[in-house]
């Protein structure tokens, strides 16, 4: 019994922990479309071109003039409009906050923004 407890304690210390913000059981946020100049970065990292795919943890996304990015999580969708900077916290569900610019509906029509913060 002592040997099993010792092995469990050693494994807990040596095995890597999951990344921050990576919750279990939820769907990650997915970048579904990128148009024009859009860049993403993890906190403290360099800006890189935005690509379609899953986003986990905290990430920043910015769009240039005439650019937009569509994001989806579960059944919710949003468009990061031109000249926007947003903070995304993704894991078990997602929170998207517009730090500059706006988020709008992905319905192909111009209209009011969704607000500064969108929860999925």
C-alpha cells in the first residue's frame, strides 16, 4: 500500500499539468473563417497570422482594416469586425471580450454589435 501511495505522489509531481484554461468536457472555440489581415498571440508571445482551427486557453486576436474573423463555440457564433482587438478565454466554453472594435452576429447583414463580451 505504501508503494502505491509513493508511486502516485511521484507521478503527480513528474507528470505535466494541463495548460491553463484547458477545462474538461467542453468544446473549444474554433476560428471558422479568416478574411484579410488577422493576427493571434498567446500572452507574452509574438503576433502570428490567424489560422482556422481550435483555440484553447487565453489568446488575443486582432483584425486589420477591412478584415474580419468568424469564431464559433458550441451553437454560438460571432464575427470579430475590422480594426478590432479581442481577448479569448477558451476551455470549457468560451468568453470573447472586445478590447477595441466590436463583435457582431454572423448572419451576413449589417446590424448592431453583440456587446463587449460574448459568452458561449
